[in-house]
C-alpha cells in the first residue's frame, strides 16, 4: 500500500509540469542515481535473484524509469551516461531490462543521445557480453520507434554495418542477439521498402534466409522472448506494465508486484497522471514468463594430472561420477535419500557462500532435506561454486522465514524433534546430545543467530564447546560439525 501511494505521488508530481515540480523531480533523479550507484558497490554474492539487494535495485530502477518523463534536456546526458555505466556492470537481467527501457525512453525524447549509443558500439575496449547484448536490444527497439523514412534509412545503413560485425562475435549470446536483432530490423527495412538503399542487401538477405530457415531451439526461444518480440517501449509504457506485468514476466517475486488498483486507490491523492494506468495493448499477457540469462566466459586453465608413486589421494567414487554431467546423469548411482532423516533448515542464513557450502556438506552426508529461504539462490554462481553440483542431487525445499513457524508445527506433527544450533542458557554440548533419527536442525543467522520466538518452539538447543576468545564459529563450519555428529551417531546405531 505504501509503495502504491508513493508511485501515485510520483506520477502526479511529474504530471504537474511546473518549475517547482521539475526541480523536485531533478532532485529525486539525482538521489535515485546515487542510491543505485551505492547499491552497485555491494558484493556480487549478495545480489542473487530475488535477494534483498535485487529487490532494492528493482525499486530504484523502476523509479528512475518513471522519472525519465520529467528529465529536462540539460540533464539527459548525465542520466544517459549513468545508464550506460550501469548496463556495463549490472548482473541482474531484470534490472538491465528496465535500464534499457529508460535509455530508449530518453532516446525517444532526445534524439541527440543517439551519438552516445553509437559511441558505445564503436568503442574498441573489451565489453562484457551482457552490455553488448543490451546495446543490441536498444538498437533493435530504436528502429521500431523511427517513423521518418529518411531518418530510418540513415539509421539502418549505419546499423547494418555494426550489426554484421557483432553477428560474428566470439561470444555465443552476442552472436545470437545480433542475429535476432538483424532479423527484426531487416523485416522493418523491407516493410518500408528500404532494402535497395543498403549496399550489402543481397548478402544480408542470403545470410538471414540460411540461418532462420534452420533456426535452432535456442534461436527460436530468443526470438519469442518478450523483450525482443512483443514488447514496445512506448506503446507498452504504463504503470501496469512497469510494476505488475513485466515483474511477473521477469520472475520477480510476487511481493514486488503492484497492481494498478493499488496505485490508483490512494486515499490521499486524487488520481491524475500523464502516464497511463493500464496497458491497452494486452499482447504481453500472452507472453511466457522467463529471464534470459547470459553467462560470462570462464577462462580456466586445464588441470594437469601427474602420475605419482607411493601414498596418493583417493576418492571413494569412480572418477567419471565425481562431477556427473547431463550425459551420464542417468548412470549416476542413485542411493535413495531417506525421507525421515535429518532436515537442515538454513532459511535464516543470508550469505550465499555459506548456503553453497552447507548444501555440499548436506549432500555428502545425504541429509533428507535441505531447506532454504529462496530457491533462486541455487542459481547464483557463488552458490554453485561452493556446492559443486550438490544442488542437483540433494532434495531442496523453499521455506521463507515468514513461514518457518508453521513449517515447524507441521514437522512436529510428523514426529520430528526440533533442534537449534545456538548458545543458550540451557543448551547442551553437541557431543552429549543424542540425535533422534527424525531431527530437524535449525541453523541461525550469521549475525543475529536464532530469534528468541523461534528458540521457544525448539525441543533442544545444542552448542559446540569452545576454548578460544572468539565466541562463535562460522555458520557453515558449525553446521558441518553438527551434521557430521548426527551422521556419526546414526552410523554407530546401525552397527550396534
């Protein structure tokens, strides 16, 4: 409700078009840019899909998009420069999409900014693939925004030269985006009868005919991706699209969706806005949700294995199954996971590195279930580096922190003992505690530990005896010790 009212206030402010409203909008734009710049300084492992940092960036970039309507010509260059800098480094596809949209809105209002875009295209310095793909998406839409035939002819002549070069780039996604954009722009060119003005028309026609007559599944998916197919940066510009439709399509969690009614029903503001509330075009409603993720190239040195005599390192699984690939996944030994063994709950943990390490530990000792706050964390590169494919084999469940209490009650009803890894007045040493087979182990937050109200729900709290000055271990280390102790006791019980 609060965000809906804020958006209503912002849109009304922009619609006033007075000197005072322009000054206030300029201050808000500067504050928004500074906040986004500050957010970009956060470590990447905190910026996984639907993380707190991602949601903050989403709110800031949607605000910046709305504010583009109030930007005056004197401030457009500064905002365009900032957008280009953010596109060069922004890791989240959804935030990049809004940045692209904001730049297209500025280009539509201030055509002189086109030179800024061409400068980025022609810059010889090395670019991230994500940045290059964003530039390609922008020029793809810019061609659709041009109605003047002469301007379009000049633009297309310049564009074809640049696009053909990117069609042969070494990075797969850059090539793919360039080819799809070239296909779209060439259709626009033929629609206006401008192909005769393009020197390389015959070559382009032949290449496109060859490539898209046998389009691969990946090419077809990108061609149907709503950003490059149905989306129009001007015709779809509405509060409904910005705050409800596009977040749904980009798989941003539902708490970030704001319906048009939540914006227009503000009791303190009579609804007046130049920005349409609803999107009259309903084509986006038919699009499939999904995010197109672009991976950077990994430059990894190949491992060299040297044969040695004497005692050597030994793994207990055959080498070809150490890190199973998609091809041999069916052959991978499928020892059944127990459905009534240890459940490790990590929903209170913030750091992706700790989650990835605990996922690996849990898989190694074959815990029954690994519970996380947000299942999207498994897509994070840091998580995957630490988990070493463990997330592909371990049963993982999403239980957000706000649902933990009801989840605990469900597990208690199923006969589980709720055990917390926490230092309390009545906590036991983990070596003195006898773990039941049906144990749910709750691990605390890195800084705050386990909240008091959750401690009251637990059957027991256990701690790891310490002798040093530091009062606690890293949660990944603590969790690993507790998981091993549970496993050790169960193994001894099976041997007895």
